């Protein structure tokens, strides 16, 4: 005899309450990016309409992410499950302060890139999909920051990886193809390791929900090979974040595409790897992270030092900036190695600063290259005399990336150094200070040669006008960095709260399993 639906107790398997209107903000950023990407494909032959749609869409995305951050600040972590199936059976999107902060910073970076692309991406680049690829990239980035399911994290990594391939080869030049091969091979290896680790994880836990894994991990620490599992994730995500010794793909590829694509990659891609490391090592496997902390600390030091020394050795500004990205990844890894709320807050703040400042630095380098006719420091010069405002903006960014006050890079560096000293990690503290000094020398060399040194040949005509569509987002990103440096308290408070949620994830777990219950 068939049972009527009214006689079944669906409350044990399904969410029966209607979704609160504001909770839709959890999934809207991803759905919006995918939908707009499809629309842009429909109008791919209209070179004028595509950028207008994309810029409007990214403005909306920034508003959605800002609203999501406000919602999380007011109500704590928020969970939404697909198909109304209760976790761990339903795929969960769970957003805490860390995910919301990263998502908002990513949206700001993408918006700046979309505006700058008006001058940097020609009609051919638009026709072959720059803006659809950008929206697909943001779908993957947003999904990675907002998901609460580790296999879903793998899926969003794949989405952003596919779109980044498209952006990297846009133009079809020989250097781009060469860079794409190196970039693609290492990232595919990392993705394969990620998938292997995820299969291993499912075999151990029987679940892919992050909150469920975090609850079960302490019970299995004596019986399951969790250190091996954590090591696999560490290696996979470190490769995606461009950590030593698997970081050579970044300086070999980031200088090959259009400068706006390099700016987007520097601001977004490696930070997704850092976010995944924070989520897995700090929230899911804190005891295993503690066991691996000497290894992580060693990788952090080597990543910082090789990045800074690599920057000193470069004559091409784009390659130099690629090594500065690597050095910054080492600083973030230092916070993960240290653990604890203060160090993780420093890592989160450093990542947010790096997303904004490295994007701006690449945009500034693009303008400098446009004026100087190339990116070689041996041939550039005289930018101070011809473009004083660009020189001032570049100097601010150089100070910020070196960790000098009163700019955005100063505060996370102070937090990380203090956490290292408090924990007795003198080597990490010394490495953080040393690499900041080396970064200052590297950027100072750029300033002296490209900006302050007189041009070898005086320009025959008037100074080259800077495109407003590039200079405006550059000014906005630099302005945000200055504001963070002068008024750090609001963002510092959010970073500390985010770190506490990761270090003691009870609010995150209660969002997924209310009142501690589970089906």
C-alpha cells in the first residue's frame, strides 16, 4: 500500500521552512555570473555592447557581495542547501566572514579589470570571448569562496581554471601559447592531486560537507591517516597558490597575456589557493596542520625569499611583479604555519591587501609600458617628468607592496611579525622583515630606472595621454589601499572575527547543523 506524502516525516531529510529572502544572497553571486556569461555569449558579435553589460553585471555583483558581507556580519554564517536536502546529503553553500570578505574583494578586482579592459582589449579580444571568460572566471572564484562542500570546491576550481585558459591564450601569440602550456600543465597536476585527495577524504569520512568533516575529524584522528590526507591537500593547494618549490609556472606565464589579464590573475587566482588552504588546514584539520607546521613554515620562508630575490633579478616589470606575487604568497603561508586567531587574521588581511594592490600594480605597469614603449627597465625612463600623477600612484603602490606605513600592506605585515614573535618563530619573523626590505629594494629599483631616471631619448611630441578607463580603476584601487592603511580598524576587526570563526568554527557548524543536530 502506497503511503501518502502527508504521512511521511520529511523534516528529517528536507528543509521545509521557506528560504529567508536575504539568504538568497549566498547563491546569487554564482548564479548571476553564470547567467550574465551566457548573455554575453549571445551578444559576442557586438564589441560595444559586451563591455557595457559586463561592467554593469560586475557592479551588481559587487553590490550582492557587499550585501552578503553585511548579512553575515549581522547574523553570522549563513547556509543554503541545494534541492532543500539537509546536509550532509544536500550540497551546501555556507558563507562566513572569510568567504564573504574574499568574495567582495574579488568582485572589486574584477570590476576594475572590466573597466581597464575597455582600453586594453581590442575588438578581436572581445569577439573571442574576453568578457564571457571574465564572468565565467568570477563564477568559479565566487563559487570557491562561498561553497561549503569540498567536492563543490573542486568543481569551482575547474570552472575558474577553464576560463583562465581562455583568457591566457586570448590573442593567440606564441608567447601566450607557451605560457599557457606551463600554466596549464602545473595546474592540471594540482587539480588531479586535489581530486585524488578528495576521493581519499570521502573514503575516510563518507561525506564531503565541510562542516560534517570538521565535526568528525577529531573522532578519527587516532584511526585514520589524516596527516597524509592533509599533506595531499597542502601540496595541491600550494601548487595552485604558487608556493615553493612548485611556483615556477607563475613567472613563466603571468607576463604573457594582455596586462589586464595579468592584473586579474595576480589579484584572484593564487588567492583562491590560499583561501582553500585556510579553509582546509585551519577549519577542517587544525591538529594535522599543527603537525605539519614546521613544513609549512619552511615552505613559507623559501617562497618569500625566492620571490623577493627573483624580483631583484628581473629587468622586465611584468616578471618582477610576478615574483612579488610569489613573495606575498609566502607571507600568507607564514600565517597559516603559525596558526591561531592573530596569525590567521594577518593572513586574511594580507590576502585582501594583495588582491587589491597587485591588481593595481599590474595596471600601473601597463600604463608605464604604454608610455615607455615596452616593459624593459633597460629602455624605460623619464616617467616622472611626463606623468607625475602616475608616478605618485606607482610610488604609493610600491610602498604598500613593501609593507611600509601608512598603506594597506603595513598592517598585515605587523600582525604576522607580531604573531611570529609571540610564538617564538624568530625565523619567520626575520624572513617577513627581510623580504619586505628586499621588495622595497626591487620596487625602488623600478622607480629609479623607469620613473626617476631621464629618458634616453626625449619624446618628439606631446606626452602620451593615459586612458581614463585604465587610470580610473587604478586610482580607485590605490585609494582603497590608502584608506585601509589610514583607517585599518574596521577591516582589522572583520579579519579578526573571521579568524576566530575559523579557529573555533562552532558558529559555522551551527549554521549547517542547527542546534548541533545532524540527520
